[in-house]
C-alpha cells in the first residue's frame, strides 16, 4: 500500500474513496501501482522532470506561449516550485524575468511531468490538490501520451485533462479530452462542472479519473461528474474518410504520463487584471495511481459516431436561397416552418431557430416593435472576450467548394465593433470557415455584407455567430440576416510572377477586388488590425510599409497586426520567409504563418528583433497541413503600456524550398 501519512484526513480520504470505488464497480479493490506523497526535501528527479521556458518544440519550430498565448516562463527555481509540509507548491509570480536570450516575461511559474519516468495505459489516477483563484490563473492536472506513439502527434495521439481551473470562475472546473486528426484537424469534447457541495477551486479536492478500455470517467471528491465513451484518432492531413481511422479505442489505448502546472494568461481564462494576486499557489497533497480490474476487459466495438467527413442530412435551403431560418425574427411558433425541437431565445417571441450563448457577459434580448420587430440585444455586461455575448443560429448546410455571402442589417446606440463568423461546432473544433471577421457598427441602420470561400469539408451543422462581447455595453439591433451560396470557391491563388507566394511585396499595387489597408494607397492584399487601444496608423513610402503605434496596449502582442491572407501552402513542404525590418526603437515583434481562423494554428511562430537600423530576416518552416488560405502576420503590440513607436517592413518573400 501507499506510504502512510501522518495526517488523519489523508488516510480517511483514501479509505472513503476506495470504498466508494468498490461500491461503484463491485470488483476487487483497486491495486496501487505508483505514488507521489511529496514528503522529501525536494522534488524527486526519479519521478518528475521540469519543463522550462515559454514554449515547446514542434518538430524544429519553437511554439511560444505553449500554443495558447500564455504569459509565464516556467523555471525550476524554489521561488516557483518547492515542497512544504508534505505538499508540492507551485507558485506563479508577477515579475520581470529575462531568459538566456534576453527576452522578458511578465510572470514565472512551474510545470512538471512524469514523461520517460512513469506512464500507464488505463487505471485510476487520483490527485488531491488546491487551486488558486484570480483572473488569468490556469491550474491544470492532465495527461499526454508517452513517446514514441503510433498515432503521430497532437492531437491524433490524444490528451486527457483531469482538471483545469479558470481562476475567474472559482466554482467551475473543466474535464476534457482532445483527439481526432493531427493538429489543426483536432477536436475535443469536455464538460464544465460545478464543484460538489457548493465547493470552490481554492479548497482541497480529490480529482480522479478512472480510465478503462472505451470509457473515461471523472470524479471530484468521489462524486461522478462526467463520462466520455466516444472519441477517435485518424491519419491523413486532414483525415477524409473512415479508412483513415486507427483501430478503436485509439488514441486512448497507449501509455500516458502526468503533468502538473500553473499557467498564467492566454486563451483559456484570458490575461490577469487588476484583481489578480501578484503571487498565487497551486498545492498538491499527493498523486496516486491504481490498477483497476475493469482495465483488463476489451473495449468492445467502436461506438457509432459522426466525423467531419460523415454525411449529415442538411436542413433544406429556403426558396430564396437563404440558409438562415426566421431571418427577420418574424416567424410565429405556429408557422409550419418551425419544427419541433427548434431552439428559441428565452423570453423573446418569434425567435425560433436562434440561440444565445454567454460566458462572462450579460444581455437582455427582445423584439423591438418600433424597429420592425428587429432583435434588440441590450448588453449590460460585455465580458472579456468577443464570444462573451453570442447570438447564433446553428444548422446551416455549408458545402465544400462553395462561395458564400453573409449579409444583415445592424445598428447600435453607440458605434462599436462585433465579430462575425460562420464556422463549425465542437465536433469541428470550432473552426472558422469564414475567418473571424470584424464588423464596425454605426448608429444608423446599415446593410453589411461579407463573403468567404468554404474550403473545409461540407458541414451540415455550421453556425452563424454574432459575437457582441468585449466591446462595451448598450443595445445592438439585428435584422434581415441572410447566408446564401453565390458561386464556387476560388482555388489556390498562383504564385506571383517571381515565385513569391506573397502578393504586392513591394507595396506598389492597388486592386478593387483586394483593396488593402483603408486609406493607404499601394497596399492591395495587405491589411492591418488593432484592438482599438493603440492609435494605429499606417503609411507606405518607397516600397516600405510603416505601422505607427501612438500608445501601445501590450496585453497581447496580436493587438497590433500586419496581415496577408490567402497564402497557399502544401502539407509537408518546406518554405523560407524573408523580409527587411526596422523599428524606431528596439522592439521584438512576432512573425507568424498559420491558420486564418479555427484554432489559429501556427506553422511558423518566431520573433524578429528590430532595431533602428534596417536588417534582413530569414526563417524556414514546414507546413504541417495543406492550407490554400493561410496567413502571414506580424504581431507588434510590444513594449511598456503607452509606448509610442513605429515598425517598418519591406521586401517580404515566401517561397517553397526545393
């Protein structure tokens, strides 16, 4: 048995959970196979190793922010990880930390794993831990597959998240699996659950996963909170048929190792704010692994599932070609077109087929009779992300190879932006088929029109999203919403005459079809974007484009962007990117080539150290997947809040390597 602890509560907890498990499974008592009680003076190097830095290697490429735009730099210092009174203590600290290359990071923390030291296929994994509260804090207990793995790389080889905490949502915890195809063709399924007995994340809890062939169950304090019995793994980039599937129950039939970490900032809970403590501790009392009798049983036949390539009957297109049902919020529930089970907006008449999602935002919805029965969304709490308030219609049958037009009437009490997207649901990894398109809303009714090419597999359950969060309070009106096919998607654009995959590299062209940066001649095919807090202006002179930042908001480096989209890449092909750059004062900007929408997967993710003297930069990368509409991005919101500076670039060139 495991080493006896001096603490009565630990022994009682273990006995209680073992009895509860016996009652659940009615089989032999689970057998202990591995333990970590954190009783020594330092972390056991026989069981654990540190992961250091701010990113990881994907092949030969460095992925900053661990692929999630995280802020922390992981160290092995005692300031960030120590053992204390038989507990592991991981401490996130707000501090200015420089790595060996001189890059500066605003937070430090720690991340440890058992890779190469302990991994197991199936069993009961039990961790007693206490998480910190605070916006932007992201404590995690999770598992990844040991290498080598027969199913390739993430996420075709799987990921099992035992517990992930949102520091801003102390009553909730996430329990998730990642699987599917090789990134960016991965999907995930998870569940957000509340702590039993009105608990919160900053209290001690026992987080448990029981993993057996064909079934994964999550428990908190002995209470079953979620269960998954469907997943898949496939080769092919992207996978396109059942013949690409690995045998069931791949990928969750291989050895996985454990990870414990406390991340800060990024995509999961956003970045810290003024309420976030400057130091935060994640404490772990023990990690215990048991063998289960049920793990010896066969997984059985593959359950019936749908895949991205599975034909799904599409909802019929309306006679006028519109894929949006009840587009003007005027279909009564007695209308024969309103089918049983159609969604509705709570408290809103004539709202069949529409859905509301909110995260940390709040909104009051109504029909505005004085505005032709338009939908009025009065936002009372905008939240921290654009999808904090999301008005949506699901079930649009968007066909591969089609060109689509999205149009709608919109206006607001005060000018503001919103993000519009046609994309997939959770089974498609929330892919953005249209890209995430920002629309500026004025105070008078205006017809907005967007177009996009559907280059993904046909999706009969696509979603139209109006994302109204993170852009201020007040009412917004929507009416006469149309999504219709208007032709066939264009194929991959050919290289420029000199072989460059980037168009208008000399910043001399104008094009009505590709107008470029508003008000800046010579910028066809290029665009800029900023969060609205940087005072960004752009100019072109002598074949060089200059981004003038009046007062930077450096919360994320992508708050200032120079972009070119529709860049065609071929999976497995190596490419070289070159350009010349300078800055009015020394700045380290990010250089990204990757997906435009969806997971925003990054094929090249690197940095360029600009100085007042112009110099050339060269980067080589391999595209992990074929993408005829990739994008190049320069991400330049860097420096101290309020800094003013300029960034200048010329002679961009992207070519395949022979």
